[in-house]
């Protein structure tokens, strides 16, 4: 191997190579541009505080912009429907019949639970609360038999017009005729309790998640994550629930009304004892 000395050829080759590299480096054009405002500027505590205040103001502005108003559709009030029971003229099941009810109010569809082995006398006592759209005055009802290995079978149906007495604020219990294979209004009847509350639907606000803002720390100069919490909505207290003793006393006042129906009326009237008694008085009159 040839020794690299100041007089050797290899030495002079390396010197020339370094010389050419330096020339190429010096001939490279420099790119100049506008310098930032903070270039060679000493950052003070006041500057950091101004940046912190600016970021906090932007965060609050983002929170205010994150509230999207939601305007409710044109509802006229809340309709409460208790699907109590039904009496059918025929059992369409092979071994048994498991009926359930499907209601349609406007564009909204509701279902009861399945009355397992309900047969010709199913009982549900299901309370359904729905908003009544303007211009809708009928309830479409369909009664199905729940099947395990095939499509559920439609047993009966009805178009129920909401009584004007209900729309005036009265509570009404009535047996409505059902139509089906036996003929128009010949499939049996269904017991329903209806009440209406003319409540104006207030627009609600939809809030997105609150942002996380990096606020500089004045002491160390490093950014610190700060969570900007939005205004928390007030949590509504749940209404009082009538005890079994209260329900028993009310049932003693109205022995002709089934206790399960009284429970459904209590749910429909937000467990208000006076409102429940008034509703039962209207039903029994």
C-alpha cells in the first residue's frame, strides 16, 4: 500500500479534491428572504403574556362558533300513547302467538315489546311519548305476530283518528276496532290511553368538543396544554316517582281501572299525583 506523504501523488490528489469542493461550495448561490419579526429579538414576559391572551381569545371564539343551533320541526305538542292490551278473535300462530304493536305518527315509528305467548289477549302496557307534527291527526297501527324462523306476520291493523277531546287536553281511554283477515273492524279491538300536552318545543344547541389550547408558560417559556371547558348545561332533576303505596291508594279510589293502566297514566303524566288523579277522573267519567 502506498504511503500518503506530503510529496506523494495521493497527497496532492486529495488536496486538489478539497480545493475543488471548497470552490463549488463558495460558488453556490445563497437564498435570501424576508426575516421573521422575532429574528434576533429577545422575548420578554410581556410578549409571552400577549401571545397567551391572544390564544385564549381565539379559543373562546372557537367555542362560541362550535354551538350550532338546531331548530326543531313544526311540532304542535307531545302526544302520550299507552298501548294497554288487545282482544283478538283468532290465534294465527301454529303453537302460540307472540303479538307486538307498531305505531306510526307522521314520519316516526314506535314499537311495543313482544307479549310472549300473548295469544288472543296480549298485554303490553307500553307508554310511548312522541311529538305530534302539525297537520297529523291520525295514528297508523299494525299488530304483528313475532316469528322465529320466518318473517313476522301482520295480524291486524287500524287507522286511528286522534279524538278532538285529546287534543283539547283530556285523557281518553278507548277500545279501537282492528281490521284483518276477518274483515273491516272484525279482527278484534285494542285498548289505548291517549293524552296530549301542548308544549312548545324549544330549540336546542348542539355543542362540539372543546379545543385544547397551547398557552406559553411565562416562567419556563415552554407551551403548556390548557383545556378550555365550555359552559356546562344544568342537569334537570328527575321527577318524583309514585311509590307502590301511592299507586295502591289511587287504585282504591278507582277500583274499576286496572292497576297497570294507572301506572301507565302515571308515567304519561310525569308521576304527578294530582295530574294522574285528574286523568283517571276523565277516564272514568
